């Protein structure tokens, strides 16, 4: 079986090498537009119509596929894009479990990939597999460290944990359990649930049984409402902390009063209105929102901003790569990868990006903003 797969890639590589350079730049996009990850992938799919149509005088062609929140489907889509469509870069997926096997496709085809998912494991440690991988969502270790410092300063000593049972939740738990002891915090539980679950009551009851000072929930989108709702409905009055994955209007609308007071560290996009008009983060947000609203007639959310930021990084890299190679060639794909790694001080909706050979996420603490759900809105904690 391995020989057959290897043979497929040799044949595919031969076709790609033998084919003439594309007249256009081809971007392959894989998002979770349906399935449990649709709260993330749906907005990203709608953002595609707002994306730029050219760079450096060359037309950009977007080839978009839905992975249905399924890792196998995501991998199949990625293979189709690099073999059949001959894309110059892969963007996706929305979810960490779908993204991880796509890294193998990127490595085998020597095609750069920019993930829209969050887990640190997508880009760390930098090895042969991750050399072609980048991502625009801040690493969970950066966000976890920022929120845990705030928690510790708040006088909290014991912290219950509930998270989704995939790479996103486990990535956060790994960082929290590692950092908590260094800050005088004790994590009392490790409860998990699936994104597709309709209740987190059992997990909430187990957390309440340990009588923690506060609870940390590692989830994303509307599924993040379930644990907080269960805790509040059962009388938990302590502080509840979430992750940047909740930064959507749907989270507030569905959670209502139950999610009031939730605190998390997130991206500039979420609280841009609380920043001065001339702030570079706000200007980046305003440019994206303007283009998105023109084609969709509504405001975008942070998950749509992930795709916009990925294309922003791609555009900057492509402008330089076009000076040394033509689209549709291995040389152009390699040049794109190299240029992504050279990006410096790029203001995005997700943070201030500076990549390097040892850092394919590119953010530091300047990209982590303390945010609170207050009065039915996301507000900057000052």
C-alpha cells in the first residue's frame, strides 16, 4: 500500500513538473463549511467572495472545497487540489483534526499550507513535516499563558477544566496543566466532550464536585456555550474563562445571560472598536470588514477574518515570489514558502505577525488582548 501511495506521488510530481507554468496563481481552500465545524467554516466560505482577485499583475484563481469537518475528506480534498488542480498554495482547514493530516500532503507535494485552525501542534515543533506549514490563529500556548497570568493575579487558586475532545481542547489542556503549577494554580479536573454533543451536564457536575474557584472552558463557536450554560444553570457563581474560539456573535446570542462575564484572551479583531481609529490593528480590521460587507451585506466574524489574514500573508509572499518564479512551478511554491517565513511586522486581524525559520505562527504577547462578555458585547478589559 505504501509503495502504491509513493507511486501515486511520483506520478503526480512528474505531471506537475512536466506541465507548463500556470498563467494564473491558484489557491486551494479547504474549509469545514458543514458538519460540527460549520460555525467556523461557514463564515470562511462566505468570505471567499471578498478575497482579492489579483496580485503583482497576476490573476488569483480560488478553488474551494468543503471537508465536511472530516479529516479523511480534508486529506482527499488537499490531494485533489495539489494533483488535479495544481494549486500553488493550500489554505485550511478550519479545524485542527482536519488540518493535521493535510500537513502530510503539503510535505509530499512541497506545497505551502496556511492553516485556519488554532492548535500549536500544527506548527510546532518545526520539522520536515511542518516546514511547509504556517497558521494565522495565535498559538494556544500564547493565549493560554496570557489568560492564566490574569487568572492567577485575580486571586484564584483552583481551576476546573472542561474542553472539547480534539486537538484544540487537548492543546489547551496541555498548556494549562503545564503552566498552572508555575503560577500557583491547581487544575482540579480534566473533563471533555465532543463538539457535536448536545449536552455537557455530566461534565459540569463532575467539575462542580471538586468545588473550584473558577472554571476554564476550551472550546470554539457555539459548542462552547454548553458547559458554561450547564454550570450556571446548576448554580455555579464563580468566574468562567473561555478561549478565543468563542469570539462570535452566535456565542453571545445562544448563551445569553449564561455567558455574561466570560473572560478570555483573543485577537484584536474582536475588540477593534475599543481601539483608537488610527491603531494599525483597527485599520486592518476596518479594511477587511469594508470589503466583506460590500459582497455579503453583513458584518463578518473572527473565523472569516482567519481566511482574510491567510490570504493577506499569501499576497505579500506572492508579490515577492513572482519576481523569481512563475506560478504553477515547484520553484514558485518553494519561493512562496520562503517568503511566508520572511514576513515581518504585518498587522492582521489576528495579531502582529513576524514569521521566522523557527516560528511559523509569528505572534507574541502584543497579539493577546484580554476580552470580556459585557452587556451582550465583547469588550476590551482595560
